[in-house]
């Protein structure tokens, strides 16, 4: 009896030990990824599929948290308490303005050298440089690898323009002509809502890009002497903005003074306004409301004569991954980044989310064909708001936006705009450096 | 009912009240009706009835979304927090309002000021504290936070209630030789019962709507509360331009609250009225 | 020595040492744990926040730079912050007047209802907005006030009141729009207290007035309201505190979904503080600076509450 139970015991022990040791061997690598997408969103679906495939192919675990748009905010307390999070994603602006500025992002330059799994190229080979080159810092460091590509353009309904015999304008004069025709047909030229800051900042910064060129706004924002704004070209920028307003050429839709998202895009898509300046996410957001007799067309922000900015330039607004500086599993996370850039996922991305991909050679969705063409033909790109929102958020919020309001409401004209930009910037920096 | 000129103020105000209530009811009706419309219909005809009363929006929202889970989480956290708050607040409210001891007015004052402490002021240090005991992203941690942050207001409310109870009964009990605890449990509690119930309902409603703490401390879906769920629903559906679905989601979240509240409201108002009515 | 006071209510009288001992245990057990929790989870963090406010810190890493009171200095000249302080005061001031007046008017008619069921029903409906998530309400309100297809302008149009239509979410009116949301919600909140207080006044006190033929309105203004003074004052203090703390309703208001941050015209200090610390779209991320705002907020609330209590609350209960 005694011997039998002894034997049983030792067998059980051995089996137990074997199992234990095998699970220890099986405990595989993992990394933690906090995503800006929410469960159920098309983007989340594509990523989730890729994650599953990745886990399978490399026998690892990915701990993903679909945190939602406020992911950078949600990460903050976690850093403070020392929790390990390896990777996140967001727009270049938010990543740079938040994580990079906060000094917690790791450089992603090495990912460009990594080869894309199951393919014969490196990440750097397959990515369109325009999708990230605006984000390469002076010292060459890059903190984002994009997987989504957004730009902003003037949207219009091709069907409508056809009916009215209008061609998509290139120059400012053509833009004004188009506006006249629209007005004659009782359609407001430009849909707009001044109370939503995303829109408010668009025209001023674009005008600056055209007239003064890239980085002019950004540099002017950080100049405490305000001298940058003494440049007479700023007055021209102000003039252009004034023309948009109801005191100028009255190009903005009726009621724009009090319009808030989603009103402008809805009004536009229902035919009350002719054009709408917005990002390439618009077709997805408005498809349902647009009805069947609507075809998405796009043209870029108009060009001006005797201007110093690149007339072909367009905005680049990538969304991509960023690995964190103290991440414990940085290598594995970066591997996933390369993995996700495979062609099949890029194609899925386009198909499911109707967004553009920064992967070369993959076609854009039908509605974004015009936008893609603009991108292809662009000689240079610039960051959203010329990077001012990310680099100088307080100046952006307390000087840039309020003055944008004033001039777009017609409360001040071009000359006053330039002057105020100067004086308010000086005042702002004085207060900050107290 | 005779029409009296002297009662004109009453008629006017009643009219105003009817408009006010009408507006409230109408708004919710509109919300419900809109939730059956497609996105395009919502923007086209604000007043129009939907072409079809299809449940598409609802089905879409329900399948993609863990509503039931959020509801459950909220019920658990809020119920337990409310009970804890009441259990902790009642005795101290009694001590502070009836048993004047040295320092009691200082303590009461600090609780009253505590009502004004915004969560934003304290939640970073709180987060670090809670994560050190590994209770972030857990219902337990959230319950602790909900309980503590509700204490000041509840104590304040209950102090008010206890003050309206005359001491004669207590004196009688004291003469009879009852201990403080006995006197509290046998006499004070039953008399303040309606007040405690009202306070409990107040706390419950406030915590149910609470979203800032949940937003900061909960990060995974399985522990999300209903208000967090609603917030993420709104952001999610806005990005796909699914306003019909958004309305359906909002209705799904709001309706239970309203129904739930309607059942309790009688008790709540009765409790308050009785509690204060006991001159 | 225990004091016998009649201040603010009736309290127990202690005559001898036995009483003291008896109550001592109860007092200790009931207060010490609660006060400890309170101190650990609410008071101590305030001190930590105060500590943080003396630095320059984004909140991402442990990188902190000690700058003593420079944050407070900056606050004094920060136009956005000052605007939100002004907004906060406006909410308190205009909010309390409007809410109290409307609530009193409603109390007048509700207490005069003969049917208890009606009384309860009306109060219940008025309270409903308080049960609903702030996010949902702010969103709905935004829809109602939309210039082109919002309910309000639509209704005005249908009633032939076109000239009253406005851009409610434009700069001029948006503060009022936000305030209207808060009023709509909080009238329902305070009405319960007010009606309860009005109802507890014994009918006997009205007898002589009724015999004299006074109208219900006169009765209300001359008798009921003065006797409700306590409750009115309490509601004023509560509203002051609430309006400073309100976050959800204003955070989402006029923000247009996740596209942008709430307009400065609408923000109170709490919302501005949060946006400075975290930023939604505009990544300001200045945690330490926001901490200094938090301290200022605290001080303002404390001062206001103190002032109101001293000025208005006489501390006597009217005995009847």
C-alpha cells in the first residue's frame, strides 16, 4: 500500500514538474500596444486581424488595449506610475506634441531599415517619403512610422459642378470665379463653421503656406520679438482671409459664425454649400448622408501669383505607430510595425477604412482618387497648421485661433491682422517669460 | 375652477412650467424618434417622422457594442459605493451635528469645503497612489474612489437631516441608560431613515453619471462603466458619421436610467418630504 | 467640556462625566476611520498638487524643474485663464439668480397643487435631466441649438417668430447657451429641496392671511419665501460649488465631437484646467501649470463659500 501511493505521488510530481516546466518554456514573448482606435471601428478591425496573424506567425502575444482617441492623454498617468507600455499610435501632430515633446518617445529610424516580413523590401523602401518626411527632425530623428495617410483638400460634388459647368479651380482668381457662379445659383461657396477650431485654423495656415512657404508660420510663432510678423506678406495673408469673411467677398456659408461640427459637412453634403475644406476622412463620414447623386471630387487650396510657397504643396497628416522610450519590448513592437506595413494589410486598410495608405503602389479608394493625385504631384508637403499646434500649443490656442476668428468674421482686415499677430505674439511671449 | 384675476401669476407660471416640461418631454421624444431615422433623414427633416420605423440603428449598435457589460459594471460599482458611503457617513454626520465635541466644527467645515474639491485637482496624485496598490483599472479601485469622493456631500446632507431631529428622544434614551451606539441605532436611524434614503438616491444618481474618474482610472472595456461606454460610443459613431446609430445608442443608455429613476423617484421625493416635513 | 448650543439646530446636552465617556467611544469610532480616508484620499493629494504646482512639468516623465511661484505669476497674465475665471464667476452669479428665481416660481405653483400625485410627477420630470450622462445632454443641446436645423430655431420658425432665430452657438450667445443647459438641469435639482421645504410649513401659519383674503401669490411671497430662507441659502452655496466643479456638460459643449476643444467662452476653470493638463486636440500638456490652476480654483471656491456663508447665513433657525 505504502509503496503504491509513494509511486503514485512521485509520478504525479514528475508529471506536474514536466507540465510546469513546459509552460515556463511556452511563456512567450509579448508586447503591449495601446491603440487610438475603438472596438468596432473599421480601422480596429484591420489592425486586429493583423495582430492575430502576427501572433500566429511569430508565436507571441500582443496585449492590445483599444483605448480610443484620447490614448495619449490616457497614457500619461501610466507613465508616471511606471507601467510598461511599449507602443501606441496617433497622428503625427499629437504624437510629436505630446509624447515627443514630453521626451518619452523612442526614435523609429531603425524601423525604416527593417525588412517587411514576408516581403523582399525594407520599410523605408515601401513607404512614401511624403508620408513622414515632414516629421524628421533637424537631427534626423523620426518618431513615427505611418500606416494611415490623410491630407486635406477642398471637397466638392462633381455632379453639382458638372451641372453648373464649373471646373475645379487652381488659382485664387479661379476660386473666386467659381464662388460667383455658385452664389448666382443660390449656393454658398464654402461650407464652414467657425466655432470648431479644426476648421478655423485651416485657412490661415494654408494661406501662410502659399504666400510665405513652409515653416514660416512655425518660426513666426516662436519669435518673441514679433519681428517675423513685420514681413509685409502677412498682410497679404490677412487680406485673403478677410476676403473669405462676410465683410470681404462673403465666401463662407450663411450662419458660419455659429456653426459647429457636424453642421458644415452636413450642409455641404446636402447641397447647401458648394465646397468644403476638410480632411480625407470626409467621404467616410458623409457617405451615408450624401445620397446617391453625389460624387466626391477634390482640389487643393488655391495658389497665388507672386507667392513664395510651393504651389504644389499639400498637407500631410499621417497617423502611425510610435514606440516608447523605456519600452521593455521595443524590438518586438517594432517588428509588428514592419509586419503591418505588408501590402496585404495596406490593401485591406484602403478597402475597409476608405483611407489612404502611405504604402507605395497601393491605390487609394475611389473617393480619394483626386486627393491621391494631388499628393503624387506635390513637390513638398507641410504639417497640419505648419506644426504650430504641436510645437506651440499655447500660442496656437491663445494667439493664432482667436485672431483667425477675428479676421474670418470680418472684424479686422488684412493690415490689422498682421499687426495684431505681431503685437499679440510679443505680449504672449512676454507673459510666458515672466 | 373659477378664474380669479388674483391668480394670474399662478396661471402664467403654470404656463411656463408646462412649456418647460413640454420641452423636456419633447426633447426626449425627438431623440427617440430620431434614433429610428437614417443619418440623412436626421439632417433633412428635423421634424419629419422617419420613413420606416426600422430597428436597424439599434441592431447595429447592439451587436457592435458591449452595453450589457457596461451596465453590469456600473450597477456593481455604484451600488456598492452608495451603500459604503451611507454606512460611513451616517454615524459621523450624527456625531458632527448632534454631539458637539471639540474640533467638530473644524471637521465639519473641512468636509464642507471638501464638497468643492474638484477631482481634477487630485486625480494625478490619486492615480499614482492607486496604482501603487495595483488597483487601477479595477472595479474595486473605482469603488474606493467613488466612495471617498462622495463622502463630503453625503455627510453634509445627512448633517442637515440629523439637525432637524429633536433631541428630546435622545435625552429620554440617555436617561434610560442607553449607550451612544444603541441610541444611534435604535432612535436616530429610524427617524432619519427617509433622509438617508434620499441621500442614498442622490449619491446613486451622481455616481451613475460620473465619468471623469472612470475615464482616468479605467482603461479596458471589460471594466468600463456605462458613462464611459456612452462616451466611447459617441466618439466611435461620429467618426463613421453614423448619427442614426449614435442616437440609438444614446437612447439605449438613457432609457434604463430614466426608467430606473422613475421607479425610485416616488420613494425619493416621499422620503425627502417626510424627512423635512417632520416639523 | 461639552458645550450646550442652540446654534443651527438642537444638540445634546451633557451634564456629567459618564455622558462624556459614553459618547466618546462612539464619536471616535464614527469619525476616525472616515476622517482618515478623507485625509488620505482627498486632502493629502491636494498637498501633492500644491507641490507639483511649484514646478515646470509636462507630466510625461519624471522630468521636473523647480520654479517656485512662477506658475502663479504666469496665471495672472494668462488671458485664457483669466477669461475662464471670469466665466466661472459669471456662471455663479447669473446662474444662481436665474436658477433660484425660476425654482421659486415653480415652487409656488407646485405647492399649490391639490393632488400629491401631480406634485410628485412634476418634480420627477423636472429632475430627469439630472439622471442623464452629461455627455449625452451636451450633445443633445448642441443639436437643439444648431442654427440651421436645430430644434429651437425650427420651432421659432414654425411659430412665425423668425426674427428671434439666432446663431446660438456663435461667440455672442454661446455662453448663454451653456448657461441655459445648466439652468435647465439644476432647476430640477433644487426644486425637490424647495418644494419639500415649502411643504413643511404648517398650514396654520397661512390661516390669518387667508382670512384676510390674500392671494396665493401674496401668501407665497410674504410667508413661504421668508420661511424658506435656509433652503435658499443652502442652494446658493451648493450652486456656487457645483458651478465651479461642473465638467462634463461644458467639456463636450460646443466642442463638436472629438474634433476640437470646448470654446474658451464656455469654459469654467475646471474644464480649462483639464485641457491644459491634458489637451484633447491642442496638446498643451502642462501638468504643473494646471496644478497651479487647481490650487487657485480651490482657493476661490473656499473664499466664495466662506463669504456667502458669513454674509447670508445668519445661522439661526426660524422656530415655528
